[in-house]
């Protein structure tokens, strides 16, 4: 089906990912304002949306550039969006990928390509390849400030790595970045503020170590969305790489960083079966909404305005809605809109999404960087 | 990157989905043999692979047709595979979808299109639309034999629905189908045999009710893979719709229906960071392997031959491997192959997969029915 502009939302086929443009613009504007008021740069992570048109809206609102996870995402964005300053917040390993990275770095439209590194093993082949081409690749060192994923430990180990990288002929050190994922352990707002401050503190004291050693540190970058309302105010942090803020989701509501009315992405679904008094089944399962469920409530998503409907189970093509008020039980053919638990992997399932304003289709966007896992 | 034939597996870029052709053919052959020996039809569910070339291998091995969940999948398969007998095991609801269904039913290459229904609300619009076009659409009634998803309850409610559908001018009743998902609650092989027999028993006694009422029931179809070794032997069942058997996965190993050496799908990944003594990070996270983890062990997949490596956590682009033997700790650049917990949603993340034999690429397959959620 080709989706025509001006189609009423209620006439769309299901399941369909809807983007509420008013909410999207509000979410973009909110972070842009906070950042401006506090002298911070925004370099949004496009992993959340993977849509060039949305990247352009972020850039228009003042983002200094974009963040990608994979080279394939950056390749799409340089061709299809206006982004000309891209940071690949990932360790690029292996000959094939380094070749692609350097080819991308030489793209005529690109002003700057920077890349992450958290070890000599990652940095050395990058430097060797860049040097052979007479290039100096800006590297931002990934430092671990308390979330056990990647990153050289903050403090002295980061300093030692920075010293070694600063002597590598193909690289220049452009800054430090961290992902303060520990904020997702917060149970209260005060807790989140404390965890964010602790993570930022480790990052900033590491920056001090490097500067005292004569290593220039331009970018000091943090990433998480739910704590961005706190990190944006911390002096010394220069950049926020938030991704999820653009749409928000059930998780962001849980962490107090969004309300239901801030959620710009919903999944329009249809009831296909009502086989029991307490169960309605929708046409969106884990292949439409992922199998990520709320760690607190166990549900796969929220049905806005319908607390009587609990999205308690999902198999690949079926979503099971537990009906708690049989008098309001949905019927076959009814449409339900769902706010997913976690939006980022949802976008990675869909080839296109529909941008909606005032209940009508305003645009159909290809999720052009979907599936770019390499 | 264009992937060349004969490329060594170890030279492929990562992450990459690999299909071991010897294992794939063995899996197809095993079910085909069981079915032949027991006089059953195989109508594999292509949701697991979504690859026309694999559907053709199943048909070549004797499958009577294929099962799809969505019209979009069937549209791809009729164009790109040799399938000419398609069952859409799903409730088709809404004008747009019914129009597409009937257009598909008239496809010149298609010998037969059948579709599921579990209520009057689903059947009536199908009948109305088929009648207007002078068609008789074969309907297979979905009956619930103990797994709370869709399906009219087995026994008398199914008989009542069948009586009504048999009077609808645009439809013919072609049989009954059920999904015996309760077998996933089994903790032992004996338990699974019992649960499968109970589910099949409910289905067969419902068939008896319909036949006693003069309603012909041709197809009597069950679906689950882990219990197929038992259901294939149950008299009266005419058809198996298994999907997962084609690849197998950690879940099938857990349920005793496969061994590690029966798993035909693996994800080739690369270690990109080893930031701690007990942690290696690979370039495959939930956007490559999904966020489905073993309900028993909590891991996202197995690393064959490496019980010292536990895939304990995954974020979107990172897989965290807990290293239990520091002396064998992987290094940056090492390649690891992972058997995912659940293969079906994995295929739905990837645009192409690589078919491998004797360590070399034999074919690159587009996952042509990926993302066909409507």
C-alpha cells in the first residue's frame, strides 16, 4: 500500500508506527533550549530514529552534529541528511571496517568525522591506516564512569591510554566520552541526580588529569536521556549525545523524564481476536514492538488513556492484552495505540514510519539507516 | 560490501548471520522423513526464515505448501519462491487487508490460498468480500487447545462457529488448526509428550464433533517444533506447521528437540573491547540478536564449544560476554559465533544472511519477507 498524504490516521492499515510531529518538535525544542541555556552542545544519537529527515530537524534546532553507532548508519546519514559532523561512538575493528571508515572520512560533504576508542588494540590499526593515507583521524576516548559496557576505566588508565594515543601519528585526541548507563538503576529523581553527578564527576576528574598532563580535551560528552535534565547543568560537560529524548517511551516515563503526552512514537494496532472475557489480541507482537518489557511492570507497552488494558504478553505476531474491565472489552476491528517500552529497537524493526499531525498523515519516512549493523 | 561466493567464513565482516547449509539440509530432511514415515503433511511456517530460497528447499523435500503469518509474507513468497499452496495462519481483519488477500487468492501461479478465522467477526467480512467476487475462500478454523493466544475454545464453541461459517456463502471450511504453545511449559521430555498429546487430544475430539455434525474436516494441523517428534506420530493429525525446526536455537536445545550440532543459524561477531578481566564486549547486541534471553539461564545465546563464555547482557549494539576463565579471555579482533536463544525474531532483524558450507560462502540470501508486518 502506498500511504497517501492527508490520510486520516484512523484509516491507516495496521500495525503502523506513527510519529506525532507536534510532540517530536516539542521534544527536539526542549533539549535544544536546555542546552542553549547552559552552553552545551547537542549531538543526538540517531540510533533511536535512523531517519535522515528527523536528523535534519535536530540539526535545524541547533545540534552541532550527530552521533552514530555503526559506519553503515553514518554512510546513510551523509548521503541522505544534512549532517556534516559525525561522531561514531563505537570501536571500529577490522580491516574492512577501517577501510570504510577512512573512505567515509574523505567524503566531500563531511566537515569532520570522529570515532571512539577504548584500547591500544582499537587505536593502533586506526592510526596505522590513517597514517598510510596521510590523514589525522580525531579520536574521542571512551572512558568507563560506572556502567559496565565498554570504555577504559576512568582516571589513570584513561590517562595512560590518552598518552599512548597522543603519540600515534594517524590520530588526534578530540576529547572523552562516557555513557552513564548506571542512571537506569535510579529509583527516585534524587537518586538519578546523584548517579548522574557521580558519573559526570568521574569523567570530569579524568579530563583534569589529561589536561594537567598537557593533553588537550575539547569534547567532554555524556549520553543518557533520563538524566539529561541534570547533566545539562553540570559545568565542564560540553556535549549531550541523547537519543531517546526524541520520542520518549514507557521507560522514560518510568524514570520521570517524560510524561505520556511527551511520547511521540506510538504503534497503531488492530484487535484481531477477543477469544476470552479477559483477553484481546492485537496484530502487533515482538516483530513489531520487540520483546522488551518494563522491568517494573512486566508490560510491553502502555495503551494511553486505557489503564484497563494491560499489554501482558507478546509472541512474534500477536500481542496479548489483558482486559481488566469486561464492560470496556475491545472488539475485533478496534484500533489501539501503544507506547512501546523502549523505542530504539522498535524503529530498527520497521522499514517506514508515518509522521502525523492533527490526526492526518503529513509524511511517510523511510527508516533509511535501519538494519545497518555493520 | 558485496559478499563474494567462496569467501572464507573467517574473512567475513561482522556481525553477520550465517546459515550452515549441511545442518539446514539435515534439519529439513529429518522432519520430512518423520512426516513421510507417519503419513503426515509438512507445511512449514516461513516466519522463521522469511527467505524464498529456503522455502524452495522445504518444498523440494516434500512440503505440501507453506504457512505465513502475514499477507505481506505471502505476497513475497508467491513472487519469489515456488510455493503455490499458501496458508495464512492469521486473522485477516480490515478492508485494506481483505482486498489484498483476495487479490492474492487470484494470483495466476497460486493453486490454493487458505486463511485462518476464530470468530464470526473475522469470518463474516471475509465471506462478504469473497462472495462479491464470486469466490469461495477456504477457511481453517483456529481452535484453542490450551495456549492462551487466539482461537475459539476447542469443543462445542468451535462446533458452533463451524456451523455458522459452513453457512457463509463466500467461505468453505477446510479444516482446523491449533498452536499447542503449552508444550513450552514442559520441563522433561515425558512432560512434553503429555502436553502435546493433551493438546492434540482436544483438537481431535473437536474434529470428531464437527464430522459427527456433517462438517467435513480435511486439514487437522498442529504447529510447535519442540513437540513435533511426538505429534508427528499421533493418528488423526494431518499436518505439521513447524517453523523453528529449520534452524533450531538455544530454546530448542533446552526443550530437548535439538543439539548444538543441529543449530544451523549462528551470528558471527567480533570482540571490540575487553575492558575488564571478566568481560569481553562483542559487536552484536539486541539489534542483531534481539533481547530475548533464555528463561532458564538468562543468557542471550550460546557460544558453541566455549562454556567459559556467558552472553549475560545485551544493549542495542553491544553484547556483554562474561569471561569465567581469564586465561582463555578473548582479545579485541577475535571472532565468536553465537547460537541465539530464539531464531525467529533474529531473522526479522537482518536484510541478508550468508549460506555457508565447509567454511566458505555458498550463497547470499536476501531475507525478502523481513519486516512484512502487514
